[in-house]
């Protein structure tokens, strides 16, 4: 299968492919998503096949606006409306009870709930609006690998497996959306992202819990990112908790280092084995997946040491992705 790259002026071609049941990757403000018509079981199943994704790992349903979401939700409670008004379009995914029979089980993972998201990306808004139906939108990468933040990352992973990629340039945020479960009370953040639990709590005027557990092998996860290995390159990743630890590491030519610019400057590592995460946590959020992919393309790199952050809720999303990539390995 030829994988075509589409620019804005070719959006109608991408819409036609989706309508025909094909897979098309699309940009968002967080990472690139892999789109398929959410109402077609055969299309949704192609997503699992292309990504090599376990079939019990539910998908996010991506919509152009709240009105497009409503026919697929059993109800939209007042607190969901509050969050939608405040954060949509934006990097917040809302888990609600699904309307029975409105979506195929392949889209919901067989669960009574479904996750909805409205991205803050005009290109993707126009794509879905022209289509007239929601699309599923997991990250457009091979499962377990770092999420894609450019169209080139998508092409690297899924060339020949999907029909097209809408190229919207590099993503802005760089980490996937926050997922909040509103099917329970109090609300629970199932996956941290740019929007923090505190920000959600302030809008709702109520306590918001944070899920810190891992789903067991026997259980079905309620949302993506809760059960399976994620975000990992081929090399072993290590989280470096203290900046001073870098100076004590025995780094050789098989080691890659990802750190902020000030820290990176003084490390005795070849320049090609360094990846600059930026000046601060916000820039590190943006660059984390790009750095993991940079070293994943270098088979001679056997281990990657990555700077950790401890900045409370602000660093929850970064550390969540990094810990999963490292499989719990810290130094």
C-alpha cells in the first residue's frame, strides 16, 4: 500500500480515504493520531492491526465539537459540560458512559465507557468536520514505541500500512492529552497530560483523584496508557533522578544522554550522543518523544539516560511517559 502525504489543500482526498474505510494519520496539538471512521467496525480493526495494538486497549474517539460527541454518549453530565466549555478544543480527553450500540465494540474495547477528545488543531478540525463523523485517534505509531510528533515519525513507523498522513508540521505540546474519567464520582485522572488535576479540580469545584496504579493482566484498561508497555525505544532507558548523578555515570559511546541544555553542556559525551531537551520542563515535555526516537534510529546506542523532573503536578505527565519508557529503571 502506498502511504500518501497530504497538505492542507489536499484535505478532501484524506476525507475520501477515511470515508472509504481507510486509515489516515492526522496532527493534533499533542501528538499525531491515527484516524479511522469510528462508526465502522472494519475500519477500527485496521487501526489495531496497523499499530500492532492489543484489542482490549480502548481507543479515543476524536470529534470536531461537542455536538458531534453527543449522539455517542449515554449522557453528558453538567461537570462534563464545564470541562468542555473551559478546555475544548484542547488537550483534555473526557471519559463518559457510552450510548449503547452507537459505536462498535472495537472502538470501546468492549467497555460501557468511551473517551472523547476535541483537538486544538484547525487542520484536524476541518478534516473531521468535512467527514461529518467522529474518528478514532490513538497515537499514530507502532505500539510500545515513542509517540510521533512529526509526520516523518508517522511515516517511519506506518509506511505501507496506512493510506495517508495529513502533514501539519511538528506538534506543539509533545505529550498525549490528559484523560479524566467522569463516569465515576469523584472524577479520576487516568492519564496525566498538559492539563493538570488541579486545573480540572478548579473548574469542577470538587476533588479530583489521580490514578497511580497499573492495570493487571486480567483486567481491561479504561483508557489508553494504563496497562501495556509504552513509549519505549529499543535501547534500555534509565531515569536519572538527581542531576549530579550524571557526573558519576560511566558513559561510553554506546550511551545516549537526554537532558536540559545547562546540564548537557558539561557532560563528557560525544555531541552526537547528546539530545537537548531544552531549557525547562515545558520544553522537555515538547522534546521527550523526539529524543527517544532520535536514539531509537541509532542501533549502536544500547542505553539512554534521561533527566527526571520533580515539579509536582506540573511534571506528572513528563514523568509518567518517562517512567513507562524506562520500565521503572532509575539511577
